[in-house]
C-alpha cells in the first residue's frame, strides 16, 4: 500500500450526483513497478486522512435496537443548498512534471511535483473582474485565454466571450471581438489561437490587437457548420463542442464540415418570454429521415492563404458517418468511418502531404450480432512515432462466452491491414486506455477485471503483457472505483477514487458523520439465464425484520450501468433517508461492461428484453424478506422513462406506481444516429419499431399510478413523445399525473418534489392508524394540508416541497414556522379531531423564530410586518415524539391580499389503515 504523507482532495463527477473522491499523485518506480510513492499535491498542507465508508454492513445497534440514532437525515434542501459541497482539485498537466491549477483564492499557478515549488501565473483579479468561468494557458506559457458570459446551447455546446491575458505584462492584451464565440483553443505549441464564430473557423496569431484571419467563410447558422458539430453529431457521435484536431507540431489543422440543408426541421415553442411564443428551429434527423452530410478537411496554418484539402471518405457508401479523427504523426491522419447501419467500420490512414490526399484502409470491422463499439468505435493511442497504436476492440473469448472489449496493439504496415496483438483477454472488459510510457514500454489502462461494477488501474509491459499489475486493487480497502490522469510522459499520475473517503474536507466530513445516510448492498439475481447484479440503497436504521417499500431507479439503455461502486449523495440519498424506502437498480440484458453477448441481446428490439428483465428483477425483489411486495414503484429519465412506461404498460402488477421523466414513447420520433445504431432503419425493422410504442399499452396504465414529467422545449426527447402518450391515456380514460414544465431543461427541484409526493402518498402509505386530522396552513389563498398524527401513533412524514418539516409532540402540537420574508400566516386547526375548526392569524418573520403552541389555551404569536413583491417560502416544524419529516410551499407575493400565485391547494390524501 502506498505511504500517504499528505493531503488528498475531492472532486465532482458529471452525472449530477455527488461523487466523494480522493486524489493523489503517484510516480512509478521504473525499476520496481510495484513500488508507488504518494506525493503531496494540495498546497503543501498536511492533513489527517479520514474515511467515511459506504459499507454493506450496518452497525448492529441501528438494526436491532439499542441507542437510537437521533442524527438528522439527508433532506430535500440538502440537494440544493451546497451544505454537502466540498473542496475540489482540478489539475492540468503541462509537461511531465508540472501542472496548472487554481488555488482557493482563484489565482492560476503552476506546480512542480518533484520540487513541490509553485509559481503564480495569473492572480485572481482578472478572473473576478470578468467573472470568468474557464481558462486555457498557451503551451509557451505566454498567454491565458479567459472565457466569460457562459451561454448554454445544447448538451456540450455553449457560447462565450473571450479575452487574452498577457502573463509577462500582467494585462489583458486582446479580445476576440465577438459575443458568441462557439469554441476557442490554443495550438499544441507556441501561442496560435483557433476559434469558431457563427460556424466559421478563425486563426489568431497577433495579440497586439483584436484582428484574426478567417480559415472558412461558408458557415451558415443552423445549416453549414465548420469546426463545430451540428445537433446530432454533438449529441450522438463526438459528444463535444468542437470538431477541430491539431497536428502535434501545430502546423496542420483538420476540421469537419457538416451540411444540414436537407435535414428536416423540428420546431419548439418557448413560452413566457414574449406575447407570442418564440419559435426555435433545429435540423433534427429522426429515424429513417435524411441525415446531415459530413466532410473532413486539412488546412496548412503556416501558409497565409490557408490552402485546404478534403480528406476522402471511403467509396461505395451512399451515407456514412465520421466517428474518429486522430493524428498518427504530423503527416498522417487516422480516420474511422461507419456506414449508416453502424454494423461495419472502416479505418483509413491518410497521407496529408500528398495532393490530393491519399488514404489506405488499415482496418475493417464487422459485427454480426449488433453494432460497432460502444456508442461508436474506440479511439486509438499512437505510439512509436505513429507506426503502432493501442486500441480497445472486441475479442472472442470462446466456449459460447462471446466477445469482450480488450486492449490490443496494432502495427501499421504500408498498404496492408494493421496486424493485431492482444495484450489482454478474459471475461472482463478494458474500459479505457490512459497513457503509454514510451521509455519503458508500459501501458496504463482501466479495467473491471475484478468485478463488473468496479474500475481499477492496471499496467502492463507491451513486450511482456502477461506481467500485468493492478495498481489499485489493494490500495484502499474501501475504494473500488478509480480514475487517473497522467503527466505527458506517464511518469506521474493523479489518482482519483470515486468512492466514500473524504480528505482535506474536515467540515464536510464532520457534517456527514453527523447525518444519517443510506448504505449500499449488492446482490446477484438469475434473470433470463444470466447472473446479473442489482444494488440497493438501504435507509438509515435499516432493519431486516421490517418490510420496506422499494423504488427501482432504472435507465437500462444499451451499454448503461447503474450498478457500480461510485458513491452518490443526492437524489437517492434523499429518497432513502427521508422516505424510509429502499432504492434499487438492476442491470439486465443490454447493459454494459459484461461482454457483447449480454449487450447485444437488445439489438433490434428496444423496449422488450430490458423491460422484461426489470419486471422479473422486481418479482425476485418481492421475495426478499425485508421488501413489502405490495409497495413497489419504478422511475427513470429519458431511456429510463421509456423503460418505466413500458413496465407500467405491461400491466404486470409488480410495480404499483411509475414515474417517467422525459420519456421516449416511440423510437420513430427519436434521432437517426442513436436509434438506427440499435434498431436499424425503420424500413428494415418495422416490427421492432412498432414494439417501442408505449401508446399501444395505454389501457394497462389503469392498473398503476403514473406520473409523467416533461419540458415543452426539450431539444433531445421532444415533447411530442409525451403529447402522444397523454392523448392515448386520455382516450383510454386513464387517470394519471402530468407535470409539464415550460422550459428546455427540466427544473429538478420541481419534478423531484412532485415525485417525492407521489412516492409518499401512493407508495409508502404514511398511515398505520385509522382516522383523519389535519392542519390547514393558508397563505391568504390556497391551503396546504398537513396530516396530524395522534401522539400514540407517530409516523415519519415527508410529503411535499423543500422547506416545511413536521414532527409531533404528545401533550400538545408545537408549530414552529419560519419564512424567508415577513408575512401573515393564517392557520386553521383541529386539535381534538372532532371536526370543530379553530382559526387564528400568526405573523412570522424571516429574522425571528415564531413558535405557535396549539392547545386548549389557544396560541401565542409574534407580531411583525409583511412584505410584498417577493418570493415567500413557508418553513414550519411541528414537534412530537422525536419524529421528523418535511413539507413546504413556495410562491411569489404579489400583494398583501395575493400571497399565493396559484389558486389550487395541495392536499395530502389520507391512506386507509392497514388491516
């Protein structure tokens, strides 16, 4: 185990959940690979290393009595209030020993890992002045490109303003004189800057002014794209905001051009901004419709005339996608093209020094069971001057096991297909190639060899691949999911554990120690002839002698993986902690990281086998002793919403409630690249497409509760999907809940609050007694009804939005109210349960706590003023028997007589008591 002599730091992951991470910089001893030395990487501060472990086991006193756990639970507000945020560490290697980072004050520094010396490159003054969100330092360290005024476009793309900071002069020396720059980056050497504006590429080399030279001039907004992808290539092919690739010497620039002229247009209405809705048009190719055309070009940036040549695509294909572009050397360009069906792949090496450019095919792949790659082919890592490359490709493991993705070495021989040497084999997968040490012939990669849900860092020597070493398998007992970031020559690496160890975050560590959090459990189930994994997040104080409601959190799309050893604090933590339920996920057929045999089960039949497996897994969950088989729900977003809707549509009675957010309901409506990769062209798979249509099963939705959430301006899964489903459910006379948000991006707090409400009222069944009593909190108009429980039957309550928490006291009912502004609270209450209602007004302030004690003697009140024209959030706490929960309501205050903007009340349906 590495000797840790100093601090580690934490980082945030991309999926939106909180990933608690630890990061160290290591160096491999070239003589003894097994020896690893941990070096200080965080600002020279030595701190204690403290672990918080998401173990499978739970302390026995929590399970079987003893001292009760009175720590507060992770709440709805905790997901948004930054209380559980942490210190981050983001380093950018600039050579083999130095990296860039920003300190806590926001200054940009360089640090040498050998000497531990730091140098300030730019203080935080300019960052603060322009409120910059990103920085890029030129390779010669003379200039810093700062981006500010971030404006999101699609998933990866955005526009911004850009300026150039002169490091030596400590001044802003130039601007890119446009407001909506789509992309800007330095060349690999020196300080040449390329940027894209209005779909044209520009080059800037002189920073004494704001001038730049156009490389392309035919760009047309929404139609012709140079150096940036159109919608479908951004979303489904490149997963980035640019299609520009520099040669390593910074002389040649390759770029892709997309033409959407013939691509059909999808229009979206944006409401609420103007008297008439604003219409947004996007060229969006749906399944079976016309795709954009693509071409690849190379320009010589050393020639002021910018001579440009087109790189030829493989001949003989009417439609083809460009998936991978990479420089093998300064004169050779690697390209990977895939015809529209996406079950074959052509790799070319192109000599860009010739006129015209000539290309030679060096690899051809064909899949007989599915599609090429994961979401496309793998990227190569060129070594030995470009004569060889490392790549991940499928290897047949024999004996009916199918193919698994493995590391192989390809050698390029002029005019021939590249030879192949397999460096790894077995029934596991290599998930990524990280780096190659040229001096020692060592390749570093991530694999799940230990178990599919884990990720470990491995190394092997290319000349002796049998001598493979796992560098992290025995590093930390509580971590099974790693990533790493290597220096230029692979002498050093930053190791990141995406698990549950906190270091250099004393405040957050203490907070988590003092908060009840869920624990994680893994279990295998045999489904459809495969042994497949499930994970469960168990609520705090989990007791195997009790029965709990279960919520399936599903995605189940091709090559997805929900069951992994990344620790999450966010939505799942709230649901388990506040609703006292089990949240589970299951990876069935079509899921990833377990070989192509399982993966390709879903080919040409989306909406079938993965749906069947979720239902069967649900049935097997019902057999667990601690699961209440009558209280099972399922939810998912996007593809997960598609699966959720099909599960409910099957009418299996396993799941009593379904919650679908932005679901696909008919794959004929989704984009061509994604859909046809797994389904082929609609003309070639009519039955398969017909089976994806959720609307066919509308009648079965009567058997379950169903919540449907969608944004009207969703550019990916269009509201058209939900509109058709709503129409079908209405015609079938199905009662369901719909939350329609007028936005491109869904507001998480809104739909998550609604989802929690549905789970609470329809699944968890709050009551274990008979009778009904309630308070009705009224902000002038629109009551919010809160169940009041007899003291002899305390029940944990968590029903609605963000702020109001409720607990119950034996002798009288204490109501502790807070608002974020001053306002009068009108309260009606029935403290005896006899139907005789009492009324009173209570003035509550944002600065003081107002305590209202409801009893036979009446009420005490604190008098304050009221505010208009603001947003009011009601925060109340009712105390009894130490039980806690949450409920709340936020609304704009228009005037003293119009506190709530909406007429409708929210009430909690009172469930029947169990027999």
